[in-house]
């Protein structure tokens, strides 16, 4: 499912127009700087919990030494923060049969 089909399904489920449904999806997920509710919260170090569905949050990955596979040279991989999603109990139960 892509963004357009998600908007169409949302529009059908909620009796919104497809344009309004796309606006809702963009308001939640838009990843451009300064936009999107979920990315903005994650960027500020917060987390978004949707009961029964899951939690969006960030994780810290420490710096480490890696190996370039083509040259076998040791390289320093810097620390970084990345987004993470943990599915809720109800979603896991629905998917894992």
C-alpha cells in the first residue's frame, strides 16, 4: 500500500474526501523539516504512543569501529540517532497468527 491508496482507504473509512484524507496523512507523517506531527515529536526526542497499535521513538546507536569490506580497512562509524517503531500487543497479536 502506498500513500495514495492509504489516503483512499482513509477517505472511504471516515467519509472524508481523498484530498482531506491526504492532508491528514501529511499532517501526521510528513518528513520535511518543520512538518509532520510524528517526525517533529521524534526530532525533539519524544515518543508517540498509539494504544493498541504501537510506539514511535528514537534510539541511540553508539559509535563503533567497522571494517570496509572491499579494503578490510578499519573505519570509525559515528554515533547516531535513528527512528524506531515498536508494535503494540494488539497489532502483534493480529499479525502473528
